[in-house]
C-alpha cells in the first residue's frame, strides 16, 4: 500500500489539509464535537514552526485568529454550535475588515447546549446570517473525510483570494467518521496567498476600490502602518460616516463575493439529467441521499441528487435549470427546514419542493429518504 | 520638541481628536507616545490595539500599525498578533469598561499567560462614549445615567486584579503626574512579559458634571490631591487611604514570557527530530 493512504477521522483530515494549505496559527477552545481540530493542531503546528493557542473562550479564539492573520499567518479557529454563536461578533469584524481566516463549525444538535455528541445541520442560516449587519461570507460543507482535507485547502484558498472569512461547515458525522483518505502530493495542490500591495508605502490604500473589488493586503509589521477598524471606513481604512462612502463600501463588500460567484461555487450532481425527483442534500446526509438514489434507480424510479458543496453563495443558477426539468425536489437536511427555504426561493413554482427535516440527533437514513420518495411519487 | 513628537508620531490629518474639552485621554495618549519615543522604537515595528470606547479611539490618531477592535476584545486580538510575529512591540490601549467589564476575562488570562504586551488602561471611572453609565471602577455611591440614585456596586481595583492574575509589571499613574506615567509606561514596555499601567483619567463631561466634582481644572487638582505614592501609602493605616489613588509601581517581577516559551517548545521538537 502507498504510504499516503490513511484511515483518518474528518476532524484530523481537516487539520492536515489546513497545514498543507499553509495554516500556521490556530486558536481554539474545547467543545464537542470539534475538539480534535484543536488537539491535532496543538500536536502538529509546532512541528512545522506554527503556533497553537488555547484561548479563554470562543470569542477570544476568533479574535486571536484574526490578529494572527493580520500579522501575516494563515489562521484558523474551530468550534461547534454554542461556540459558533460566540464567534459571531468577531466573525463580523473579519468580514468588515476583510481579514482572511477560516472558521470550522462542526454542527451538533441545538438549540443551546442541545445534543452535544449528536449530529445536526442546524447552522445553515446562522453560518450565512449569524453576525449582525449585511455582510458577505463563503460557506463550504464536506461530505467525506477526503473532502474534509480538500475543503480545508479550498477554505484557505478562498479566504486568501477574496480577503474574507470562510466557514467550513462540517457536521458531527463527517467530523468523527473514520474512512480511507489518500493525502495528495503537496506539489499537486493549488495554494493561493493573499494579494500584496505593489504601491509605495505612503500610497497604500488598505480598502482600495480595485477592479476585482479585492483590495491588496499588507501585513502588520511590513512598514505600511495602516489602520484597521470595525467602524465603517473609507479606502484609507479610517472611520467615515459619510453616507455616499458607506454605500460604496457596503456595495463593494457584497459585490466582492457576488462578482466571483462562478469561481467560488462548487456542487455535485448524481443522475440528475433525467430525474423527475431530485434530492437536495449536503454534508453527511448527501451520502444517505446518494444511497437512496441508487436504491430508487434499482427500482426504476427516476431520482437524482443535487449536492451543494458551496452552501453560501448557493449554487442558484444550476438549481434553477434543474427546476425547469424535474417535477419534485426533496430537501433532506438534519434540521427542521433551513436549506429548503433557499431551494423554495430559487425553484419558485417551477416544481414542488418538499422537506425531509430531522433534528433528533440521528442522521437521516437512506430508508427514510426512500419513504419520502414514495410519498412524493404518490402525489404524482 | 513637543511639536516634533506630534508630527512624527501622530496622523496629522486625523487631528483634532474627538475627545471632549478637559478630557485627559489626550494626555495619556501622549504619555504612550513619549514612552515609545524614549525607547526609540521603530514605528513600523510597533502595533497598537484598542477596544471600544473613548480610550480606544486613540489608535486612529497614532501613526503605527493600529487596530481598533471589538468591545473588550483588544487583548485577544493582540495575543494573536504577538504570537504570529513576536518581533512586533504590541501595546493595548483600553478603558475601564473595556478592560474590566466586557473584557475582564481576556484581561485576567492575558495577565496569567505573561505574554509580552503592554496594556495601558485609561480609567476615567465611567462609560463616556455611551453617555455616562457606571463602570466597574465608578466609585460606590457615585451617580451615572444608569445609577440615578447612586451606584451600589463595589469597585474593581484594576492593578490588584492584574497583579493577582499574574501580570509581571503593574503600575498606576494619573494624567496629572505625566512624567511618572511616562516612566511607568517605559518600564512596562521594557518588561519582557505582560505589563499593566492604569492611567487614572478625568471625564469632566459625564463623571465630573453629574457628580458635581467641578470643571476640568477642579478635577485635575483633585487627581493631584487624592494621589498617594505607593511607598507613602505603605506607612498609612487603611482608613487614611479611603478614596485615595495609590500611584507608582505596584509589582515588578520576572517570569517566563509566553511567546518565548512557545518558541522553546518549537525548538525542543526540532531537537528531538534530529
């Protein structure tokens, strides 16, 4: 057997991917089921000259992650539901100040302390809108241990490229499941680093309105001596309450992601071409959904799967196309109906959208999906 | 001389500052700048981090790498910066509410780690930016907009909290005793570890007026009258120290510094690998 093949847990794979992407700082706080992300970081980072710190809470670990990134290191923090709520304050600061960082949220049962050791997908909406105010964010969600590795690389690349925080939205199943993973040769990985300023130090605009809407980023200590604030600021980075400027900045911030949607969005399809019923699932549930598609096909039913890998921005255009072809969409998710709202918004009256929601701490099984498929078939 | 310092260390186009007439935050900010100047630090290698509130607006005026963060969190951001690049001289400017209420947890843990950051707390005994609510350092029985009948809360002694939590250099100064304040900040910056300098300040607009203490000049005189040097205070009975501001060096000791310890860990792993 090749020595790059391992039996590994999703949380472990995520950190190995992150380190291969260049992560050199991790600030954490223990919380189930994300703790292994901190443990593996603590073990592996110092070996490559990186730094791990266990902060006093999730608020502080988010803050330290942003600080370290501003000082030049690719940085990550990881948490689960209750901790993700605490991170929202400074996650918004990272959106506003455009400081790249990766936040892993391993979803567990909620609300509140909920079901700490059980899987859920209850933060579809919180990962998009959890912090206050209009803001852009990128959220990606892996379905396997291999993807936990690859999406960690992707998360860092997107965050560096677009100067934005990226949420790696895992669930307890993918985080704790152990399966085969083949670690790719590092030279085969595309690694993206933040765009650096090329102007004289006194001409640097940390929030310059560039053509691609992504301002170049200097690190603290490189001689640019700029100001960073969570207050609404102008291109120079200093606070401004001018409505014309506030409007310009918020539009650039939102359009920065909107403009590059095609580059950001990734999705997967399985037997959707002729499908009359299309399942929409992500994370661990997408695996149950794929099994259900195979079972349904073996029974001659025209069922397919649409799996968004990028949750936000949602792969709207492709889903809209599929809506013109299929009759029914079944959104199977481990919550009481969140992603389904986005699917309904996109599909409108082109097809019928059904929810298979479950939030009792158990994964949705292929059998449950098959039952739902039969129920939908009976509607016609 | 003074004007040279202003031109060198301030962002001239951002002045005048937003602080009220008679506010001493400008004096305390200037003490920070003079301390930096005394030590001859390269501005490119100095990073000043602040939280939210009147005190924390200082970073916008100071020509260094400056970060104006979220309420109470400056120390947590600063910890990330210092860990990522230990060569940077990291300074935190915060206020009484910012450091000891919303940021209290970060404050005690930064002290405990003894990470090489110098924190200057501009303590004006009130939340000024939001219009005069009582803070953890507002003297008991004082008035605030949220304490219309006098506050019943006991106060935090910032320096005692810092010393007990493990900061290795702790001193208190006032905006009246500027030379002493500058010297304390210099010592704090020289300390390889976590330093806390409490700069007792005046807020004539919200604290002084509501509590009928007098105008800015009266308040400044009061800072002078209430202050007792730490050495003199040692010889006085507790009843004589009631309501006094004890100024000077509270603590100065040496303990392993956090980023050094982490570097030792990295080096040790490298050794073991060989």
